[in-house]
């Protein structure tokens, strides 16, 4: 196949929409524009039917009942609804939530908000592989604990938490288990029954569906879970999420789920082979380190630090042709390097030197070959320019130097 | 964020990358920044002892494209200047020349710091008092 440029390897940020998804959505903008809540005419019925069908497609992918799917605007809203909704609904039972330091900001910032509202939150540390400690989790549970919120697969390093073990602990102590599965649903088998999940957030645009639509799975049986609505209005979605249904978006999410259901297994295999080839190619460089567990990891993700070169400077060498992201401070608004990498125990210097690769449905072998070469060339070129590399090569221990911090 | 053409040019074709013999009396070395901050610059000058003119300048930088461009530009400006003239290089001159956005101004400050650190190293080696440098905000 011919090499197609530019190469998109930032599929953890967002995925391109599958043309089949677009095709499914198109009739619902102009021709079938009805409001799914209009009960008394055919426009409404057509829209409602489309939403019902999508709800089935979504439910099927995660082995849920369609009634357990609440459509939202995306994973951030789902995270907010799950955390704040449980905190309010179960206030009489307790006010304590357990989460982890490597969660997405949509979870961490919502937890901070809950703390301001009088909640108590425990933030579990992770080990150098990026995994939480199950004993620590169990020990953190108190009689006030209402919810454990641990993500399925991490967005920066792809590490998959031991979800089944976590849910078993939650079950044992009568605590609800919520997981942000935005990076996992549609990429690896996620089964809310087998995994023992009570609430789960996910999003359309991370699985080749449209932006602006997502879902929250809310268990209805064993136990029956309820969340307090965070928006007041027409009482849509069984009273848990008001607002006119985003019919084209929901249709798109449904179609995206259906495609993932059918193709996920083959796609995961194909991408993990490609990812491993990319990783092995890049690991031929000296002083390159894979961040996070290689064993418990999403098949399409790799995060590598190239010591003695800075991530943004590195990306500048090829970002005309390759799109990916870095844990370097320079790429974020906060001027702090990635908190996820720091949580693994990486020094700021290694966090600054990291690149995140997110492969996807449309990634080709030719693109991987091109990427390996382009990154290797740039790393070598920048190391020739790096005073730290020179010192390393001279055998100087960089930790013994008194750096001027500012 | 898009980079200016000048930053891209210095990044793609950096001027004066390399190492001077820091043991030589007429070579001044400045090493500024910190790996944890994501920027380290090493800037060196070699002074013609007869004329006091900077005959050669080299840099190596660990950092983003703007940091590399700032140090590359600094070495270009240093060559041919006397040590005293070199002291007058201001970080805002670099900002202007490279069109650095506000979030990248610290790269130019670092380059100015590196120039001054290299000059101070040269002065101390040659029996001159160290200059008191005003602290610029990074």
C-alpha cells in the first residue's frame, strides 16, 4: 500500500469517524429530524425508534440491558453524572469515594468538586507499572464508602486495571463500582456482567463514532443503581439525564458500537502486532523506556520516554507528517509534565521526554515503518544537540549536578 | 501552536551545534536550566585574547524547538562581538527576532542567562571579577 501522510497516531485523543457511521447518521439531520420525545406523531416515532435501536447496539457491545444505557454528551458528562449522581443519591449511606491518582481529569476534578461539597475522597497511588494495589484498595474502604471509581484503561499509558478483582472487592463490601472505560470500550471486550461493573462511562468519538455523544451504563439489577440527575429538565433517560436526545449522535454511537462488536477482535490483534513492531523498532534506540505495564495494556497504545531529548522538541522534528502527543510540559497548558507518568514514579526529566502512540483502525504498516524511521532519526539528531546526552556519554551522573531551578 | 518560520529554520538547521574545549583559558562555558524543567542549555564562547572578540560560539540544548532556536540564534549573534557587546544582548531581542509567543519567552531568558553565564566563566578564568547578574523572571 502507498504511504499516506500525514499519519495520525493520536487515537487516544480522538478517532476519525468511520464512514459507515457517518452514513448511518446522515438521514437523521434533515430528513428524519424528529424529537425522540414527541410521542404523538410519526416524526417523533421515527426518532424514538432510531434511539431505541442504537440503545440496543450500545448495550450489546458491553453485555448490558438497553434500559441500562443513559445517553449523554460524552465521557466527561458521564463521569460527572456517575460521581456526583452517586454522591447525592447515596448521601444517607456515606460520603466516601475511592479513586486513583492516574484517573482522567474528568474524574479527578469531579472528585475535587465533591470534596468541596463535603465528600471524602481517597486517591490511591499506583505502582511503577501503573496498577493500583488491591490490598490498599480494600484497606481504604470504610463504613462511609459508597463508591470505588477506577478507570478501565488509562488514556496516557494504556494500562488496564484489574477490573474484575476490583469489582469483587466492591461487591464484598457493598460498595458500588464505577469505571471510566472511555479508552477500553470498543477496543477490548468489556462485559459489565462478567466484569461486575455498576456504572460505566464511555464516549462515541474514541471508537470511530461522532463527538458530542457518550453514554453512562447504570446497573438496574443486583444491585439496582440510581444516580441523581445533574441537569434539571424534561426527565429524559429515566429521569437521570434531561435534554432533547441527540438523535444523529446517538445513531452514530450505536453504529460505532455495532462495528466494534463485529470487528474489535480482529482489529485488536492487528493493532497489537503493529504496536509491538513500532515499539520494538523504537526500543532499538539506546536509553528508551516503555512507560507502564506491558502485560496489562490496551492493544493499540504505547508510551515511550526517549531519555535526554525533550518531547516537544522531538515532535517538532516530524509533526508535519506525524500526529501524536507527549507528556512534556510544553505541550500542556499547565506547564507541568504528565501527572500520570509522575504517578508511576518517573522523574520530571523522563516525563518531559515521553511520546504517546495511539494506533487506530486506519493505521497502516507503511505508516508504522515511516514513523519508526522518522522518530529514530529525530531522536539521534536531537541527542547530538543535547548537552545531557553528551554528559551521559562522558559518564557524568546528571543527578550530581546542581541545576539552576527556576 | 504554530512555530514561526525562523524557529523552524533554526530547529531544522541549527547553527553552531557543538562543544569547545572547556579546559582552555579563553573558553567560557555557561550551563543553565534543569532537566526537570524540560530545558537545559549549554553555551560556550571562545575569545580571541588579542582583540577581546568572540571568535567562536557553540551550543547544545535539551528542550523544545524554541529553546533550540533561541540558543542557535544566540551563538550567531555572539560571534564577532566583543565580550562587552555580548553582555548587551537582551532576551527580548531574541523574542522579537524569533517571534516567540508569550509561553516561550522563558526560552529566550534562558538563552540570555546562558550568554551571561558563559561570559562570567570566561571572566573568572581570566582573573576578572564575576559580574553581578540581575535575576530575570522565567
